[in-house]
C-alpha cells in the first residue's frame, strides 16, 4: 500500500468474548454421578441417557475384543479408545440423520455406534487394501490415519453442503496431537472465514502418543485456540457423556463452526505397539479410572431409577453377544486375490501395468 492510498476498511466485528470457552469444563454430572448444580447445559432426555449408557457398554466390550484380536494376530494394529467412550458415543448419538462424521483411526467405537458392521469397521486395521464400508450409506468419511487430514475434508464437505443449500453439518473427531498439525489450523481458519457448519471435537486425552500436552502448546486450553480463527469454542468434561452430548447437539445446530475440547483420558496404550509405562505412571491412570464415563452415567441413572440390575445384565449380555459376533467375523480367513494389486489405482491402467497384470493372470493359470 502506498502512502497516498487509503487503508482498506475492516468488516465490523463483535466482541471476541463470545468466542472464549468457560474457565472450567462444562459438565452435567460429577465423577460420582451426582448432578452438577447450575450447569448452563440442558440435561438430555431420559431415553437418550439410557441409550448413551447402553452404547457405551457395548462399545467398550467391542474395544476390548478388538484389542484381544490384535494380540491374536487378527488385526495388524488397534488403537484402543477405552476411557474415551463418552467422546465416541455421545457425539454420534447427537448427529442428525443428514449430518456426516469424519473419524480418525482411534474412533472405531464411534463407527460401530453409527451402525457400521464391526468387520467392515476393522478392515483398515486388519490390513485390508480398501475401506471396509460405504461412506455414503453411513454418512461417515474414511477413517483418517494421517493426523488432521480429516479436518480439511470436513470443512470442505460442510462448505460444499452449504453452497448446495443442504441442511447438513459435519462432525470431525481429532486428538490433541492433531491440533499441532498445520492441517488443523488451515481447517479452523477456513471454517471461520466461510462460517462452515462443522464441529471440531478434540478428544484431549493428554498425550500425542508419548508427548504430553504441555510439550505441544502453551495455550491455556486447546479450546482457547478458536478465538484466533473467529470460531466459538467450548471446554467440556469429556468423561461426562451427558455433557458431551449436550454441547455437540447444540453446536451441530448453530449453522456455523464450533471448536470443542473434551478433556478425557486414554486408559490403554496408544496402540499395541506402544509401552505407555515409559511416559506415564500407574497412579495417573488410576486417578482417571476413578472418573470412568460408564460408571459415572450408570451411577446417575441408578439413582434416578432409570437403570436397575436386570437392565444392566441385559446390556452386558448384549455386549457379549456383540463381541462374539466380532470374533466370529474376524476369525474367518480371507484368501486375497493377487489381481487386486492392480485395481482402483488408476482410472485408466497404464500399458506397463496392463502387461504386468496379464503376466500375473498367465502365471496364476
């Protein structure tokens, strides 16, 4: 800009205070299951709370079964989400029928809760060459293994849906480590500029593999980062399923972007290839076990008379039946077809690959 040019005017902006999260995490239930008095959140309906409990119990049993299958060699790798069930189940239950979910590699429980067949959910982690489920059938994007690439996918999808006049929001799941990636910053920036209907749910479980949060950021909270992009932010107790459901439900209905940081904890190791004892203590894990999301909701529902021992037993049996079906599906040996190496790589197969494919067919015959 030259000295004679007038400065470009900036658009009027409201006070940034409405973008900031609360000082303390929002919650509806304390760790012992008693209600939080004076919470600004609206408690979900009783039937929703019971369904949250049921899905978390089934989801946890699926998670432990998948971990066992990894030890048996049936899965190449499995990132457990034990302890994070409230962040897996509650957001999925809050989705509207036309909303889309963009998950990470740790969100298999969320996919199963969305209605995806568990065997199809685990295809990626089994080492299969393709995505095991149809994204359009379930309105779920492919599980994202590279950190934070799904954030950009979600923003692009949500912006496109708005341009087409669709009443659709995108929910993108990510971990605290993904907030250190450039893709997340780009996604938040464009979400703010476009006011795209996308909800970023950061499952802050304290570690990016072995790197603790204080080695990743100096921000007061990850939720505070939203103000830099003009994105309203929320800090919530990520082990309170009722509260997570309430904040995600409300965020999906704003018509714009929201950054939610859910404080939670990964009880198991990062994956079966990780030794978590090298970077955290057993006392730390025990402290978070006392904040268990399933036990918390169970205590509240029991005190309200909405959950009795018979119902608990019924849900436990349902979870065992589900786990048995997962075992049966994953214990089936699939004979791979070598010709699949050439499929779905190019729209038009190059001549040298066509020659190789023909050679393979002749050798196989």
